C-alpha cells in the first residue's frame, strides 16, 4: 500500500486528484476496522494528521464550523453545552480511547450504519463542506448519505468541515446496543426541536444508511400545526407519540445481522423514537412555557 503524507491542504487536494482510489485516513477507527474485515488494503491511503486546518473550530453568524478532524472527545469535553445533541452522540461512541482518535469527518466518510454521529447530524440541520482542486461545495447531511456505505463525496474530494446552526430547542440522542457501554448501535435515534420553523427533525441509525424518519416528521408537523401545540406548550397526546414511533420504525430499511434481527430493530427503534420525542417535548414545555 502506498501511504501519502501531505504537508498542507493544497498538497492533499492535489494528491486526491492525481491518484484515483485514494482513501483519506484521520483517526482510523472506522477505516482500519473496515480493512481488517475485508481482509485487504486499498492501493493508497492519505494521512490527514498534519493538516491543521481540519482541527479548527469556530462560531460565527449563528453557526458552528467544526473541522473534519474534530474528535469525539472534543465534542463531549468542550462543546456539550453548545451542541448537546451531537455531543450526546459523540459520548456514546466506544471507549475513551476510541473517542480520542475517532473524528467527525471519519464518521461521515465511512457511512457505517451503526455510527452514532450521523443520526444527530441529521436532526441538527448539519451541512458537510467538501473540497477538491475544483473548488468547495456544501451538501446538507440529509442529502449526503446516498446508499449503504455510499455518500455524495466524489473520489477527489476531502471532507473539510461540518457546519451546524445554533440549537433552538432540546436535542436528544439515544441508542440500543448489546452491552451497556462501548458498543456498536443495534439502532439509534436522534431528535431536535426547531421552534422558529415549527419542525421536529430526526435521524435514524442502524438502518441500511443514516436517514431521517421522514414520515414521522411529516405526521408530527401536521399534528402540532393543527392544534397550535407549539404556541400552547400542551402535552402531546399518547396516541400521537405512539404513532410517531410506529412511523419512525416503519420507514427505516432494517436488516438482520449478528447483533439483531430486523424485527427486533423495528420494535426497539419504535420505543426509542417514542421516548425521545416525549422527553424532548417535555423539555421544550418546561424551558419555553414554564409548564410542570
């Protein structure tokens, strides 16, 4: 295997453009496992560790820009108050050693169905910033995952950053796994409330690819609008919460593997969605309306 070690951004982009099939590597926590599982190595790998701009973070104009090499530990240790949904997902990733090495960009690039960060990014209106010698572009996370293990990233592009708007309401992330800690998600669910646009956005993990629970979102939007619930802060009826969970599970493309059956995943995802919505809405009522 050819191992490429660029010194700066321009060299990295030129190497990506001039050597088709190059695999970018940051923390390596997903990439190395994938290589081991397939019992083979790519023709060439591009080490991103020397590219300092990929580790920079900044906030401006109501938006956070997180470099692709931002680690899970950074999210949990330094950004838990600013980005609670994403920080909760980062805190659910493996062990402390994995969180110290694993990166936000790596989680996006690998597009593993069991990854924890993507569902939170889906609920949090994130965008992915991609760069190549041809220029830069931004892709909404909801358009980034195009199939099982496949993304909208072109072969000559690097993931440079993730952009997220400032949270407006409660954000939650939950998952089910075979162990209590340091485990891959059998399924996971993220939810974020956006009062300014009257939206409850979601992200589902453990399906064929990270995706929003679109049917559940649409159903809930109609219920909240019809009853003026955003304005009144009333509790959500049990039947609405239950149907939201059912729709979230029904819309996910789930399969059988060594960790769980599709049937188990569907039942677990329904419960996660139901509980997450109920808790997020209760937090919203308390914070915005002073309800008890």
